[in-house]
């Protein structure tokens, strides 16, 4: 376990030294790889990388020490993120476990749940996926139809989830399911922790426009989980599910910004290499992107340490989703005509055929959709932050 010096300069030096010593060999072969649209690349090596990070105590850096974290300060977490970006260390594989489920368990879970699950996340051995969306419940998440009932001391689940990122490589899924028959909307839902490796769970991959198979359909056909693997009270899972979305939309983006920084550097270098940086319009967009990234970081820092984020996390989500999509547009605009026609490597697959810039452009279409689309974020900001009149609701029973 690496010592964490209190003094920021020594802390930065310790992080830099560790990364310099460890991003070597097969890990160095994945410098800057595995990010958005590139998730399939070197997955096994990235899993091995998680074990290296775990051994040194870098997973769960910001969790409180009493929950198995390192209790690092906000400033230390920022330094870690900056140095990670600078070292171009491989993209992480368990964002949903470390940054979404773990803070949710810390805020809403029982001691037994924290003791059972946080160590597996911190030691890099248990990966998680998010079972929220369904064919008829995306933006309208309260329309969830997956059912769960208690029988023989276990929850039995039936239903279908969709767009489940990394379900095919996850050990566990946190699932929003309807546990009160006949209930409607957000009442009667529960937040369940379900093992993926069982006969009742079937995962079917969906290939994205980037060619990568990051997400899936997930079918539950009498899938089971233990009766005590419910976070919060039965039927009260909506508050837990929304709490987790607050983490997803807000502060967890600090880790994501590591990748953004790297992408912006790459786009800037491309503008310099092609001479397009001399064009005022390109320079303006590069500067705007740089400023936007700083605003994003400061905003994330502002919300850090304030407990479970509220609806204001939607401001961050709307901002970063739009920012990232614009960066993808800029990358392709800089490439100009060569964005449309380029020489693929001999025998490459569709995914390999795409450059990182194409992947950035294509993947960032989805940033304004997942974790709640831009329209949904605007509704939340309008109604719950600004107090504007609500949109008309469809009458329910
Ligand atoms: C890359 C990616 C990864 C994802 N990973 C996961 C995952 O791991 N787990 C998971 O559970 N889900 C995941 N999702 C699903 C994601 O949360 C949903 O796609 C999203 O919530 C939108 O739902 P939908 O696709 O059903 O679209 P719909 O809800 O059908 O929306 C269609 C369009 O209508 C608009 N719209 C809908 N309702 C309103 C309204 N009330 N007011 C204004 N406009 C509205 C939306 O903004 C959108 O433009 C992922 C999605 C993507 C793209």
C-alpha cells in the first residue's frame, strides 16, 4: 500500500513516481486506450491493471477510511486524477462499482452490505453493472416493469433490462425492480443487488455504432438473489436509485474528466500538426473547450464532500455531456475531408478501422443520452432547481 503524504507536492511526487514505475510493459501498450468507444481494447490487461491499482491502494481513494477507503482529501483525489491523465494510464473498468455503487452503499446500505461488497470493489475483483433502463423505461424510469418477489428467503426476478453497459464482464448488477405487485410509477420499486453468474440471467450483446460491444440486453428469468441484498426498504428503492444517479451525474465525473483532458490534448495536438490551429475559428473552439473543462472540474470540486448530490447534479451532467459531444464534433471538423476517407490497416475489423477521433465523434452522440438525456436534465433543472411549473403529467391510476 503506497503511503499518502499530506503535503500536496509530496503527494503529487508519490503518485507520479508510482505511475512512472507501474505504467510499463503491457500496461504501457495501452497508454491512452480503453476510453469511450474504445472499451473493448485490451480488456484483460486492464483487469490486471486494476489489481495493480488495488495492491497499491488507489481504488476507493476518496472513500472514508472506516469503509475500507483511503480517506483522501478532495485535493489529493484531484492530483491523482491529473497525474493519471498525464501518465496516460489505461482506462478503468469498474467505474460503476467504485464511483456509483460504493458511494450509494456508503450512504444507504447496511453495515453487512458494505462489509460484503466494498472489499471486492477495492481489491479490483468484483465488477458491477447498472440495471436501470428497460425497453419502456428509459427517460421514464418510473415505468420499470421488471418484477421481483420474495419466496424461500430469496428475491426472484423476472423481466428485461437494456443498454446494460459491461453486463457481459460484470459479476454483479444493481437492479431497479418492482417488488409491490400493482404499484405504479416510483412507488413500490426496490434496489436489489443481483449476481450475474447464474442460470436465470442471460446477457445478449448489442454492438454500437463505434463497433464496440460495450452494452447489452439483460434478461432475468427467475433470477435469484438473497433476501438481504436489498438497499433501503422494500418498495422504497426510488430514493436509492435517484441517490445513485446523483453520484453518476455529479462528482464521479472527476474521474471521467481524466479522459476528457487527454482527449482535448490529443485534439489540440492534431490541430497543431495539421496547421488548423492557425484558423481563428478552430482556436476559439479549442480555447472554449479548455475553459469548459476547467469549469467542469471546479463545479465537480464544489459539489464534492457535500454528501449525496441533489438535483443540481443535473447541471453538471448537462454541461459535460454537451461539452464532450462538441469536442467530438471539433475533432472531426479538424480532420476535415480525411474524416470521411482514410486508409484502414490491412485486415482490420470495423472497430479497429475507426481512428480514436472517429470513435470520439461517434461515442459522444451517446453522452447527451445516458445517465439521463439533455432534455431530461433540463426538465429536472427547470422543475427541481429553478422551481418552474412542471411539464404536464400523463394521468396514472
Ligand atoms: C452508451 C450508453 C450506455 C448506457 N448504459 C446504461 C447502463 O449501463 N444501464 C442502464 O440502465 N442504462 C444505460 N443506458 C440507457 C440510458 O440511461 C437511456 O438510453 C436513457 O435514459 C434514455 O432512455 P431511452 O433510450 O429509453 O430513450 P427515451 O426515454 O425513449 O427517449 C427518447 C427521446 O425522447 C426524449 N424525451 C423522453 N422523455 C422526455 C420528456 N419527458 N421531456 C422531453 N424529452 C423527453 C429524450 O430526451 C430522448 O431524446 C445507456 C445508454 C447509452 C447511450
